[in-house]
C-alpha cells in the first residue's frame, strides 16, 4: 500500500486528510469558489498538519488531483522509557521500541511524570506517510 495516493480535490471532505507541503494534514475547513466565465471552480482548503498542528492553506482547482494519505491511530501500553525512546507493547503482545518521545514539552513531561509515578500509561500513536509519532497519552 502506498503512503500517498492521488484523489480528485472535489472528493475530499472536512475531517479527511490531504498532503500539503509534504506533510499529512487534517482538513478543518473547505470553501468552494466559482471562477470566471471559462474557469473551473477552486477549492480553498484549510488544514492542520497532524504532527506539528501547523495551520496550512491550499487553493486547488476542483477537478485536479491532490495527494491524500491514510492515517492510523493506535493506543499502546507503555512499558519503559530508555533515553529518548519509548518501549511499548502492541496488540499482539510484541515489544516495539522505535518511537521517540514527543517533541512537545507538554506531552514529553506528562508521559515522563506519569511513568515515574508508577502509573499505567497508555500512549496514542499516529501513523501516516511512514511516520509514527506520539500525539497523546493518558494514565490510570
């Protein structure tokens, strides 16, 4: 399965995913603008990068193809923190140790504090375009 695939701009909807500036983005707003006598409709996409939360605009002709991607969100049980890497167990009970602590200080500190207190920590990992990053966490 390809990480990125083409779709017609007019087929996308709010809540869907589009690739803008080589990053996976969630569409938060769309506006359709009619053009002049011989032109095509334009679509104004407003989206946020799912990893950086940066807001990005894109205007594209409705009949043109744009890139989209699949986004997968999974929750895992945190087992250990070793240097800057997280160790957790996947659904099959296999250990996974290749995801770094999040760059966000708020997420990083929250995960570290809960883990240090001996709480059961669940991390949420988003995967898109062969990139996996921790985007949220919770503890019991």
